């Protein structure tokens, strides 16, 4: 049990189950954390070892009661996961999304998985899993329009109006960085193990500004990173910063244009170094930012999902 956590008996287990990682929290009836575990037991591992086996192992390690219900979000609900939780089609109220959690059959305890979201537009089909739960825990106001940026391997930009998700888009910025760094001509410029990019790196800032100024036209600039290494002695770590700045700046320019970013702050749901990069890039774009910690948001969203599904009562503290 971690210092500062509640000492009450757990009422529900909350699980954020990603592709490579998972986090499990035991939550009391007031929505406070009793215990926590993290592990490299994501979708890929669970497909081999079994979802129930991995989950029960974590719960046993935390001495969770045998009948403790479980609420899950993320890739455990994907087509390749434990149970495909059907997508909810947008527009959809956030509360209704959470309330539609699918129950896993054949288990001795009540286990439910929060559904993802589907955008079925002919010219802009899109899906998400996991981010909908972060939205529920992001502290969005009941009324008004919010533009939410959720960076990651596949960054999501989400429009929320009066707590209803009205549309969203995906920019695979993190994946593009990995693919270009490892499998394109740029691998010679970045080397095998460049240092993590920091938000104060002048190359990150400069190339981000370039992408923003050129309205997100990044493809014409990619080879310049290679050329700068050959002609200007651009170092590997700075080349990585150039690529990161170019791709993040391009994403922000494109998303801002599509979703109409304006005077209202962009809600940035992110953590750690990635959050710092996006906060800097959004500032360079002239956008105001309200930052929400991604880890706290997903936990708060899972607690709200437990309430929506009747696993814990809607009383007491919010977290």
C-alpha cells in the first residue's frame, strides 16, 4: 500500500489495460485509492498468458476480495482483447458511454469493460479506446465547448460540447516518429539510441515553429533533417528533436485547422515529458492550455465508470 492512500476496504478494482502496460487500482466506496499495481502485462502479454490469469494475479497480490467487481478500459476491450466491447457511435454523452460497459462472461466476479468510440463519417472514419475514459476524468465542464488534445502513439483531438463527444480525429504522431526514426533514411541521422527530446531544446522549438508556420506541411521538410546532418553537422540528438518538433507542430497545425482551435484553452490530457513537449508546442502555436494529468484522468474516469455501472454508489468524494 502506497503512502497517503486510503485505508478503507476496496469496493471495486479499476484497470487501465493498454497494449504493453497495465495499471490496477483498488478503490474504496468513496472513490479513494486503497492500493495500486503496475506491470508489463498489456494486451500483447495477455493474449499469450490469458487475461483472467493476469488480472487475478494482480488482484491476489493486492489481497483483493474474491467477489470484488472490476471495471476496465483500454485495449482489453478491443477485437484482439479479452472481449470486444462494442463501439459507441458519436455524438454520445460521456456518461452514456461509460454506462455501456460490457460484462465479461464466465467469470466468478463482475468484470466490465468500457466501450470505445466510433466516428462513422464517410470521409473521416475513426475509433478510440481508452481515451474516452480519460475524457470522463478530465474535469470537463457540464456546459460549453471544449477541444481536448490527448497525445500519444496515436494522438486524439476530441470535440466535446455540453459533456457530449461530438467528433474526434487521430494523428499517429508517436508512431510516425518511431517508424521514421527506425525504418527510413532518417535512421542514419538519429542513430540507434538518441536521447529523449526535451521541451527546451532549441531544435525542437525551431522545427515546431516551422511546421506551424507552414500549416503542417511536414513531408517537404523531412529530408532536410538528413541534409542538415550531411551539410551542417546536425547531431543525432538534435536530429531527433527536429523530427519531434516537426511532427508535433504539424499535428497541432492540422488539428487546429480541422477543429477550430481559438480563444478558449485547449485541454491537454498528458503526463511527463510528452506533456511538456505538447504544452510548449501549443504555446508556440499561440494557444492557451489547461493541462490535466493523464494518469489521474484515467483513474478518475474509471471511478466514474464504476459509478455509472452501479459498482460503487454515487456518494462521497469524487476521488
